[in-house]
């Protein structure tokens, strides 16, 4: 399955006004993005092989953050901020989520994926792979 | 409960400092009660207090017996000064914790920044948020952690901004923020920061 298909679910849910729909929309937007990048890294040869069930999100975000490629570093900040919104949506039940929140999270996830697809080059991928691999080894993730 | 057995450098540091304190206590991170007393190292003629924090540290590797890093807080009637130390040496001068932030910052967040040496980064980030975002209704910083992250301490700073802008403006400003972060804050520091933008 293409993880970006989760964006279709997010789009459907954000048209509703009930809290469960809006919060779930936020979650689907985040998972579309984090899984898209996990697959990108996997295609480059970066996969968390040691304890794959632990720190799976951190692995993706940190590989991008320590990649030395500005576009990827920027993507990691988007992902971490989306992760925060998703945690707010799933755990902070006292916060009221609006359609604006769900809509903005959806647009951010969509833009993040599209920008990365457009701006990454083979040369940048190579730099990303080398730097992220070094970081992942240092963290004992690979 | 933790005690001084794992903080050899702390004792050495305390003995080397020109302290004049009459009473003292030692607290572990997150602990509400005192867990030890270090008054034996403090000059009895003093009028100030001392508080020592152990920083969160990864597990010791085999054959490694102790680490010595953390934060010492000295306070008197005129306010609080913070010293950070590593291997018994001060790495942060007194007074750097009294950072002027451009927005309300929770006490836990300030202490976290002191421990990690992130005061200046947070101050810079808050100023930048004010500069980048228009129509700010509310701006603050607090601590949070990722609940699904089971392995590592995922405590981080959340900067929360509420704006009365339209979507296009808010998202364009957010994008500018991420560009600025990527170019101006090192990965080792930026990994402790998240920003949420809400349109109200």
C-alpha cells in the first residue's frame, strides 16, 4: 500500500465536525507523512534493523535531521511538529480540535511529501544516505 | 532513590566552590522529596542554599562506574543562579538561566533548558516566532514527551503559537519557520523543539 493513500482518509475525515473524526484525520495525515519517509529511507537502504518496534518514528525523523541535506532537515522538523499535533490529538483530550487544525495538518503533510519529491536529487540522496547511516550506526540502530 | 554514590564529580565540585551556605538539599529529577543532605560540605556560616540535580543520562556501559554531570542551583534572596557542570567542571556560568524570554515559559521547561543548555536556543526561537508569525494571539513554551516512544527519554520543548491569520499566511509563515530552524539551529539542539501553530 502507498502510505500517501492515508491522506485520502484524512481528507474525508476533516470535512466532519465531530472530535473523533477531526482527531483521526490529524493522525492519518501524520502517518501518511512518517510512513512515506520511512519508505523513502528504506528504498535508500536505511532501515532500522535492531529492535525495529522501538523508536520507529525517531529513526525516520533523526535520519532526516542528521542528513546534512537542508530539505531533509526541514522535513524532519515538519515531521516532528506533525508528530506533536498527532500526540495532542490522540492523548490531550482536554484540547478541542477544530477543522482548521485538521485542515492545516493535512495541508502540511501533503506539502511535506510533495516538496521532498520535487526537491531531492540523486546527489542529495547520496549525501543523506552517508550522513544518516553514520548517525544511525552511532545510535546503534543499524 | 538516587544519592551521591553516582556523582563523584559533584562532591569534588562542591568542595572546590567558595560556598557559604547554612542549609542544603539534594533532589533527583522529578522527585518531590529531598533524598539526601550535603550540609557536611557547606560552610556553616552561610546564608544561602544549594540544590543539585542529576541530569537524565543513558545507562552505564559495562565497567563504567560513575558519571559526573548535572546542574547546581544556588539561590538567595535576590533570585536564582544556575551552574552546570560536567566531569566536575563548570560549563555554564551563573546567571545564564535568568534568560529573558519573549513569551511565557513553564518552570519545568526552564529547568529542562538549564539542564540541556538550551536557554539561548529557546530565547532565539521565541524571538524568531514573533518575528515570522503575524497576528499572534498567544505564544508560550512548555515541556512534553512523546507517549509512544518506548525506548528513549523523549522529553522536548513545545512552542505553542496561536494566530488569527488565514490558512495561507499561517502555513507560509510556518514554512519559513522550518527553513529558519533547519539553517540556524544545530540538529543536536533542534531535536528538542517542536512548534504547533493553531489558527483561532
